[in-house]
C-alpha cells in the first residue's frame, strides 16, 4: 500500500470528541511515509474551519492533505463558467463567493440543514426543470451528530432528481470522478490505495467502484450488518486504530 484516504467524521471524531486512539493512529500514519489524504463530504464547515477543528482535537494534518467536496464543487462550476444557485449550509456560503451567482443557470445542493425549506427546494426544482445542471455535494443519506441521526444532502438531491426527472452530477464521495481526482492529486494508483471510512456506501462502495481497496470501521455511523449491505471485498475493523495496525503491519 502506498496511500491511504481517510474519512473524517465518524472515523477520527464523533461530534466534538476524538475517537479513542485516533490521534495516535494518525500520528503513526504521518510518520510512516504513506501518502495521506483526508477526504470529506462535510458541507457544514469551510476548509479552514475543518483544519482548525481537527487541530483543536489534537490531530496533525497538513493543509494539502485535506480534500473537501465543496471545493470540488466550486472547481466544477468555475471550470464550466456556470452561475450556480447554491442551496448549501450558511457556514460554507463564503466558499462560493468567488463565483458569479446572479441569474443562475445551475443548481448546487449540499447539506443545507434548516435552509431546506419548501421555497428553496422548489427554486432548485424549477431551475432544473428549465435545464440547469444539478450538482450534489455527496449523496450521503444521513450522518450522526450529538447522538442523533440527521438527514444529509442525499435525500434532497434525490427529491429534485425525481421531480425534475434529471440526474445529478455528484462531487465528493461516492463519485468515481472524485476518487480519481484525489488519486491524481496524491500521485497514486487506485490499487495501491486504501480508503478508510464509516459509511459503507459513500466511503466503501464508492472506493471499491473506483478500484481502491477499502476498510470499513465500526465507529461513527456504522450500524451492525452494514458490511452485508454491499458486494465486494473489503476489510472491516473496530476503529481507525485497528485499521492503521493492519496497514502498518503491527
Ligand atoms: Mg464518515
């Protein structure tokens, strides 16, 4: 193995608490010489906020090791000169400020939390009905915070796809294009890279489809039986600690 991609929420921390042993596991990886990318669909924090919060929890992460789905979305619109209408969390609106958003001709949906109102969803629907491309940040169904399971962007993206009879372009996990983009950035091939995550569909199935190896951890959103929900060969470990033990052969 030459590279490891690591999901953040549910693998390194849950809510505001680091998972026991995760800090030391990351430190061991950092010292190992493996290429590391932290890969997240989190769309409630800017890149800067994510880096600050990880460092606040004691994780050693270098700026260039963090890859987020919202920045991939911004690049997608910028490359095509599109003007997106952004239904995203208020905390990350600043990430899209550099894009022209007047007279929109595209739609972006991320985890917008309380901004998922009927009026906003209907605006997205009408634009898509007129032919605006729909871009989704991830397709995650739900995530876990403070002991609750919360609806993520996936169910809302699916609702607009269904209503307008369109198919969203997904940036972030589980999109194959996204994994390939991260592999290029890391300078590694899929076969020599392992994805570690707690989301059997977003992290594990997505990685396998892109040709990576994968390891599901039984922390975060993991629920017993998740490993039987998808086909394919992948490891299952109790946490990032055991996953790193396996990777480093100890
Ligand atoms: Mg996760």
